């Protein structure tokens, strides 16, 4: 790295003034020749040139100071926010900077009035146009730097899609294998579009089941086109009969309670949800089905319950559900920040679990906890009072009709307390 090329770091702020507008310029695989005259002029006049190594290599003789963008976007935003003098900054990005790109990130960090974006054609737009396929109703997914499981459900529900891949581990072959394992038809038409717009551009037409085992250039877009008649739109499942799941001696959140609990959790608003004390997994499985692009972590400490949970997961596949073996709160360490949490019971560790969950919960998120015992409800109330939180308590009692003497009587189930706490916006 030359003396004028450095990675982003937090600058000193003494007597610093805001920079003028930051120009974020999308660039194609052709390099400088893909740009218009106005964009080339902005780059030529830049005092600070930022971009990935590949982008900066398009301008080897540019005299500006350089910042290499890696996993340092937050630090880069700080450097673009404050600096001595009035310097001209340009950020180079691939294709359309607002398409899974850096543009919106910088706009949020610096303010929209401080960022001007100059888009190029995205790789996805190029891919569909190279294939002469309409894409106004296509599903666009990214497996780049994201868990592969999160794209499975929306891909299965789509007839035509483009998927952004990565060199490892989510290669086109790995994506195809996951889709095939989830039930996508082997003969679906696919294309791997490599280095679109550049001299090394290549498009490989292939069946979905032929993709695993093939190697492709790291810069690619995977396009899949399916017969719409073979697309099965999944039906949300919640409040299924208790008999739909295996349970340990009837230890299962009953279907009526499950339905009301899920309404309080509202998992469709969540990107990440935890189910603590998942037991048979009935609620976690239904929660995962209601948030197909999110992730559910089912935490359970009992080995026998975990075995049952795994069998229920096999019977009701949810690619976005992860089983975590261990006891809360210790087992919660290292899990992604949740938007919603369900607690089924808690026992003597309930106060510690509530404290850990509330601390981990994203601002605006909610904790829903169900209790059958008055003592557990009292602990929940103690926690809410201590933290000055206003919570909701529902007592749910359901009765099911059962045949008796040629008629029907109502057999009551045990009452359950369904409680909800919402973390205030801005709370830590």
C-alpha cells in the first residue's frame, strides 16, 4: 500500500469542517470507459478517491489520496463527515450503488443532502437484458454475505429470480444444491452470468441440477427461470392441531395459545427471533414459517426435547430455523440481535433470562412470555416494575368440545398467562 493509500480509520476532529457533497459513482466492469463525461470529470477533480481494490485499480495514475473500502464502511463515513479543509471526495461502487450497495449506507450516515449518487447499470439489470427476459416481476435475492437459508423460501415462491452469489461459501453451486434440497425442480433453467459488461463477460446456460460441482468466476449473477405452474406458494401455518407435532408427554404450547402468542410476537415484522425453552418446537416452527426471510433460533436445554424438536423440524422443514442446545441465559451469548423473543416459562432463572433478553433486544422489539404458574407471572411483574416497563397481560382459557353420552361437552384447558413487553425506541 502506498503512502497515499490507506484503510479507513477514525480521524481527529479538532477544528474540522464538514466536507462538501460526496459523489458516489457506479462503475461497470469496463472501468473508466463505462462512465459518462460528467462522472469522469468528477473523478479527475477528486482529492480523495474511495473504493474497493478492483475499482481503484481502474485509475492507477490518479494523484488523489485513496481509501480502500473493505469492511470499514462505518469508519469511512466518519472520515467523509469531517476533514480539514474543503476536499472533493468520490466513492466508487459496482453498478448501481443503491442496489445492495454503499449508497444508502452513506446517505443515512451523512444525510441525503451530503450524498449525490450516479448510478450505472446493475449486474442484475445487465443479466436480464443479456438474456432478453422481463424482470419487472422477478424476485431479486442476495446470498452475498448473508445466511443462505434466508433466500430459500422466497426463491421457492418465485418463478423468475436473480441471485447474487459470493466466492465462498455461497457459490452458484452451493445455492443450487440448497434449492434442490428444498424441493426446487432439477430441470429449472439457469444461467450464470459472469463479469457482465467487461471483456471477460461469459454467460453459461445450465440446468439447476448441473450447477453443483461447477466453478464460476466470483463476479457473477445466477438467474433462474421456472415454469410458473410448478411454483408452489407456501401457505402460512400457525395454530396447527397439537397432533401435527410430536411432543414429550403432551408438553406443547396448545394450538389456541400458539395462535394468540404468535399474534403478540408479530414475527412477520422480525428479521431475527428467539424462542427460549423451545420444547417440541411447535411455536418456533410456526414462527419461522411466518418470517420466511428472517431467522429463528430455538433454544432448548433438554436433550430429549431437542431430539423431538429435530424430528418435528424434519416433518415441517424450515430452512430458516436453527436449533441451539443449551440453557438460557448462557446459551444466548453470540446469537444475532433479536427483533422478537418468546420465552416459554423460565423457571428459577426467569429474572436473569428476562434481563438478558431485554438487554439484547433491538430497540422497538418485543418479548412475549407465557406462564402457567402464578409465581412465574409474579416474577415477570417484578421485572417490569423494576425497569419501569408497561406490559400487557392476557389470561387465555380455552375449552374444546368432546363427545359425551351422545352429545358434546366443553373440556377446559389449563389457563395460560400471555405477557408482552416492548422495548422503548432508543432504550439500551
